[in-house]
């Protein structure tokens, strides 16, 4: 029954090249009926064709897969450029192919147990230099740094900023290493403020490149260490003008604590006790009450300690202290007050030129 219907459409006679209208109608009808009745047979044929042609399709699929894998594994020009920009060749040359960078496309080896590796072994094998070796290395270099104490205060911080603007290396106490790095960047080296209480630790701090000292807080053992150092050229003690009260150290804030005359006397006594020619020059600058504000105001200097005080902006006070480093006294101790005044602003050179040690 099925075989009789399929050949009928296949061997139908053609009366003309275009065929008769009846034949085309019968062909269309036979084809539809054949497709309708032979559906199970065609389904079986498709199943057979799939089963027969599946090896060829699988082969073509595997070939395409291999080509995709080859294309993905092959690096292009931009991949090489990216590897060079990331420093891959140089890092592999330094640390080897088994480094964390690794070769392109290579599997990274598992880290050794404990995560130490050769780097940890090398770090353990590297000897820690002794304090004597560190001091000898520093002694071979010229001293350029300025030690500033109590940089956690407003005036101490402003002084450090003025030194950074002047491109001077700074050693600071009063802040931790992390706080100092976040606040001032790589321009300031932090030291432990507790070292100033011990003379040997203070002397070790000075020998690491310190040329000048600006003392904004309690001196501790710093006067004796600076007097015996021999290479510290100038010490500036930052005080506060006006008479010191009984409760200034407790309730007077930063200005009240700086009014204590014993801070400057500690340096004077230490330098007199040393009695050598290599004793640092000593300047005692006493700004008025420091208030927040920008600089650029007219400033006046006075000597004798008879003034009743005054005020000065924070930036002007910090600049005045830093300018003292460029005008050390030739002999004795230079002491003066600095307050804001009315009138025309004068140059720092003219102001320091009128002072007498």
C-alpha cells in the first residue's frame, strides 16, 4: 500500500515541458497523501540517517572543537603586549617560571606547606645589622635632616609642612609610622617619642642624619644627647610669650605647656656643662598665642621678655620657627618673641637682622 503510492508521483507521465494542469494537481495531491500516510516510514528513515551519519557529524564536531581549542590556546599580539606591560617577562626572569606570575598559559605550582618558601628562608638567613653597623653607615653620609618633636600638636604639624615645602628631610616624633606616612607621605621618617627619655636612644636617633632640632614639647634627654653629639649644628626651642601661670601646663593647652621656662633652661645647662666648641647654636623663639589661620600677616619681633603676650596665626608661627634655622646665633643664646602686628609686612631677613644674641 505504501510502496504503491510513492512511485506513482515519481513516474507520472509528462505531456509537455510545463505539464498539464491535471497532472500537477494529481502530483500535489499524491505528494500530500504520501507525506500524510508515509510519516512513520519517513520518521524511521530520519532515524536511520541520523544513526548512519552520526559518525561524520561527530567527526566534524570534534574537528571544530579542536580548532576552537587551538585558537584559544594560541596567543595573539595583544596578549603578548599585555604580558609585557604587566612585567611578566621581567618578573619571570627575576623570580623564575614557578613564581606567582608564571609563564603564559602555564599552571602555577602549589605553594609549599607553611607558605614560607625560599623567600622566607632567605629572609631568615639575612643577618640583621647591628646598631653599630647602622651608625657607621649613617656617619659616612652628610647630615641633612631636621628632628621635630611633638608633631601631633597643631604647631608641630605646621612646622613639618613648612619643612616639606622647603624640601628638607624631616625626622618626627609624636606619631606612629603609619600615621606619619598617611599624613606626610614619604617625606618624613617617624621615630618613637619614648626614645627621647633615654640619652643613649636619643643619641642614636640624632646620629641617623639629624643636623638640626626643633623642640616643640618636653625635651627629655635630648639636651644632653645634642650637646655631646658634635654634629648637630642648631637647636630651636619653641616656647610661648607671656608669663607662665601655675595651671598653664594643665589648662593652658599647647601654648600653656610651651610657656614652661625649664624647657629652654635644660638645653642651656646641658650646653654649658659640655663646654666644647662643637656645642650647637641655641635659639629660643616664643610665638604669641597661636590661633588657626593662614599666614601673610605682619609680624614683629621683640626681645627682653617684657611683652604681655599677643597672638599670631598658625602658618606665620610655623614659618617663623623654620626661618630660625637659617639665622643661627653666632654666640650665646638667641631669645625673642614673635607676635602679629599692624602695619606693613617686613621681610624675615630684616626682622632677624635686628635681633641681638
